[in-house]
C-alpha cells in the first residue's frame, strides 16, 4: 500500500509535523504501508505586471 500526504503549512498551525511523524512511524512499524510520500505546498507567488 502507498500513502500520500500533502501538507499546506500556511493553512494553520505547525503542529501537524509531530502528528505526521507519529502516524508515519506507526504505519512503518505495523508494516501497513510500503511507500510514503510527503509533499509540502508553497505559498502563492504574486506576479506584478
């Protein structure tokens, strides 16, 4: 099984990192997943004309 996390750090508090680390650790220990991908979104850039 694969697991994909997409994190938007600007949408709230930064407490998700600790919870994410715990979730990933448990899934690996229990051999629930084989592949874990974590992506962080970035703030939109303002383009001035």
